[in-house]
C-alpha cells in the first residue's frame, strides 16, 4: 500500500469514499466477518423518525452506539447493529399537515387510502435522506437487515400482539379520559404533551355554602359534586353523600358532598367541584365514587348546549362572559388576576390540551410492570448510570393503563371490528355486565331508582352498561311503583334474590353511589318480555379483536362489520422493536442475536419507550429485550441552554460534519459526555477536535516520512526508557479497553486525545527524532522506527471506534504487512 499521504487532511475527500469501501466489504454484516468471530454482540438502533433530517441528538446516539459496535467487532465479536426507521405516527402526521396547509389542502378532506399513500410516499422519500445522513455520521450498521416500522411483517406482528393481549384479557376497550388535541383532532400520549407556565385569572365562586376556586369556569356547568378532603376539619360538619340545594350558573341544582383523599387542602379554600369529563384528577375521583360524568366541551373546543346561552362559543371567548354572569348573580367572590400554574399543551401546536372521555383501547399495565420490575431487581438488566434505576421503579410502580389508540390515518391500523349499528335505538335501558347473563337466563324484571318514562307496550333496547354493546330488546309488560321496604325479595322474575333489605340497599348503593337509599326510597319495577338481538336487527355494536374480518358478529350474527378507524400509538410498535426487528418468533436472527446487549437512548424516554420495551419484550418473548440500558442526556449549547430554532443556537450535525469532518463532530459529542448528563456542544468545541484530527494527520505524515518501511527485526533493541514508553502504551490500551467496556466513553476518548497530543506527539516523537537521524540500518534508527510504528499503529486502532474515517484512511498507508481493513483488525488487547 502506498505510504504517500496528502499534505493536508481533507475529510470531504475521504469520508464518502471510505464509507463506500466499508459498505462494499460486507463487514457490517456479522455473517460476513472473518471466521475468528466469537459470540454475538447486538445493538438495535432506536429508529429515527422518517419524516425529516437528523438532528444533533441523533448524532449523539449514532456516535455512542457506533463506538460500542466498532469496539466489539475489533474484539472479535459477531457485532450486529440493526438500523431502522420509525413511521412516527403523530409526528409525521403533524409534519405532513404543514405540507398540506402550504398546498391549501386538509387531511380531513382527503379519502383515507389516498392520504395514506401520499404520506407513505412522503415518508419513504424522507427515509432515504435519513439513511444517507446516518452513513455520513459513520454508522457501521448492517444495512442488509434494515427494518421499517411499516414493513408488512412488523405490521402483522404488531397487530398479532394486540390480538394476543386481547385474548388474554390484557387489552380492553373503555371510556377513559385522554389528552385531546383540538387542532389535530386526536388523543395524544403523555409524551406528546408538554407543560407550560401560564398566568390566568383564578376565580372564586360561591357554590352553596362553599367557596370554590377555578381557572376554568367554562367547565363548571355540569358540576354537581362538592368535593373535599375527609380530614379537612373546616368541612367536618358535611357528610359524604349529603345532598344540598344551591343556586348555580343556569339556575338551582342539587349537589352531593363527596369526600376524597385526592383533594389538595392548600389549594383555594380546600373545597372544589369536579368536572370528570374534562379533568384527569376529577375523572379518577368520579371513577372511585361511581359518579356521573357529563360532557361540557366538544372535541372542537366549543361549549355544548348544557352551557345555555354560551353554547357554540370557544372557550377563550366564553370564559370572561361566564364569570360576568356569575358576578351578576352574586356568586363571584373574588378574582386573582395573575394566578401562575402549569397547563398541558400539544407539544407540536402548543394548543391547550382539552381532556375528553373517549372510547379507546387500553392495555393493562400492572401485570406487565410487575415482571419488568422483577427483572431489574434481580440484576438481569443494568442501568448506566445506575441512578436511573430508582426512576424506573418509581414510574413503573405508579403506572396507569396505556391508551393504545390514536385518531389519525398514518400508522398501523388496529385489528378490531365493530358490529355496525345502522339504526341507533331511541330508547335504551342499561344493565351492568354482571347482570346481562341473568337476562339471557330468564330474568324478566328490573328494579330501578329512576323513572325511565316508559309505558306498557314500549320496546326498549337493552345495553351492556360497561361495553356499550346492545344485547337484546325488552317489551314492557308491567310497570308499578313500590319502596325498598315493600319489594318482594323472593320475586323469581327478578332472578337475583336477596337475603335481607340491608343486602338489597347495599346493591342499590353499589350501582347508584350518588343516591341516598333507605327502606323508604321509591323503586320503579319494570317487567318485560326479552328477545335476544339477531342478525335481522340493526346491529349490536359488539367489538372483537381479530387479524381477519369475522364473517359475522359474534353477538348478533350481523354481517355488517367495520374495522376500527383508529391506529396504534407509535410507541406500541416501537415498544416491540428489539424482537420484531430480529424476526420474532421464528427468524434465525431472533434465535441468535436476542436478547440484545445494549439499548442506548436518551434518558427523557426511559419511561415512554425503554420501560415499555422491557414490559412488551417480557410479555411477548418471555425474555428481557436487552441486558444493559445506557442513557445519554439532552444536547445543550455552550451556555447549557436547550437548543431551539427560536434561540438560534441549533447545530446542524450534517452541516458541521461537512465543514469540520465527522470525526471532529464525534469527538466533540463524546468528550465531556457523561452517561445520563446533558451533552454540551458548540462549534468552537467541534473546531478544536478538527485541530486534533489535523494533529493525527501531521503526525502520520512525519511517521511515513521517516518510517517508509517496517524496521529490520534483527536490529531492534529497546532501551530501558523505550520499554517504559511501551509499558505506558500498554497501560493506555488496558485503560481504554476497560473504559469502553464500562461505558465510560468520555474517559476513553479524553485520555486518548491527551495521550496522542501531549505524550506521543510532544514527547515520544520528539525523543525519537535524534535517533531517526542516525545512520541508515543502524540499531538506533531501526529501534526508533519500530517503536514509533508500534505506537502509531496501536493509537490508530484505539482511536478507530471514536474517529473511524481518519483512522481507516491512515491505516491503509502504514507500512505493515498482512493488513486488513481497520474495521475488522484485531483490537490491540
């Protein structure tokens, strides 16, 4: 190989050609590595979103993961780094929405299949750009194994996981409160919401005997529960379940007292009303106490008819007007004009989140979290840095069921099928899901605390109150009123009999917790003739999870089945990425390379992605998905400010790589980058490591000038000082190896930087210069040549995982026999 080296290091001329040679060699593929390869080492690349260019955060993970993979490959491991791309459902939808807006179009006006195909073409084009950028950053991943989250096999396996969880009782459809974005018309994951500080008026209103504080008077129209902490002595005189009459926004109402531990006694007056449809805490209170929930604001962010004269108004317009009305009624106590609080907003459009209760698909997380906690407790999965293990336990210990649904087109369609109700019923009567089998089995009488306004001969549609499925019809045969005291407990028509009045009252309270019930409480008895729903009726609304469309409804046998229009949240497919990308369950790669070795990603998605990968991996494969979790920090500028376009401090990784060389960027991202801590980066820092690359290049030119050929072995005779120098080099090799194995990449890179510049270049080379001037073929000169070549070759190998482009270029010029590509050379230890 020629020992001539260009006068100056020009990364623009070297990097693309070098990467092309690496890729053509096939050595990124572990199946094509030299035969000496040992056990597998696997890293799954966190799939970047295929909707735009890579940012500086991507450059961090590419650099860190590439260091691991190149190091293990040189150590002789069967190193596999699987690249991928994420369709990034909501993220891509937002990006594409902006494209449509510029074109004067809206996704709500485009047929679903057409929109999907347009977005697919858009994403695949961006995916190509992203792949080119990964190559530019030096990613030595196996492109022959690249996966996309919308590859047919990934889609199928993701859907199969959902059906499997459904069949095991872990997936259910329920009406729960979700983060609703009014602009984008979809539910958002917690990760897709942000919290901002805001100053708003805090209104204090008179609510009967209580003064309540709220920043959202527009939600209060349906408030009929006054809630306080059970230990709040200020309200000890009021009993749980007590009912009080009071004047409210649209006239007199009857409110119920509720005592609950969730109330913050220090906020406002300690008493509050709740709006379960539009607040997550209020929803949980209502769930615990089985309270009614009423929608006040629609999905477009406008008030509903319950708001009276304010119906149809936007929240911002209605809020002051509602306060004025309450003031006119003498119910406004005071206003704090600059109340500071945090509100949830869509992380893309920054529009305030409007919580809504929607029927969504949920995955039960407690059973999955239990196993994920156990594996970390047993030491099967290790954290770097270890402090994040505590955070992991805290999050999983308080986990809630996971909303899998999103109301967008772009993504993996949920394999669920609804029996379409073609003619909605005009009269419905709800039955608890535990009572439905009794109706099937002969129950022909129901006892109600509420007058349903029915008459003999009316036909009523029977509904499962929990699933909202229609299961039959009742023709009313008899109606009479009685009291709890006079009900015949042995009435076989009712099916369920009770041993005592107390047991009956307890049952009424269980189903009607907001109602006071005693022996004098009035009861409406409805006797009916039941007919089970059939295929001849107008559908029952039953839903089933299935990979294929069923021939007919499992409930009423109707053939009118429609697929759920919703798609999975991106996190559901990406949460299965480690095993799906390796061909679970039968693929050769899955059997060889799973579980993987390291999952490297940002600490900010520990809960949202990493913990979900652990849970889903255990649930689907019975194995942990990875043995080590390495978490890097967020990238900040030299003033430790978060990077943002508005601040003008964003660094384009591809731009600076083009200007200063990829190796300089990589070193700047590693040195000073402690696991879990924020990464500080600046153009000056990158420029400094460009100077280091020049130093390596110039030292190589000096070496090649004086050591154009290997030293004559018979003439090599090291002095005591030479041996001390070589011992120091050997210690550097041991320390660098240990640091990389312990994920202390910052230490390893910094030590190599200082050793090369301040010891090798400043001391060793300087000490060798007089000996290199000795007579040709002399022991003194040949020994100096051997020592310098040993130093240089070792240092180039040690630097390769960190600075792969310049080291590969230099390696091919070194005067050494039997060389391979540096990519697959042996690590020097």
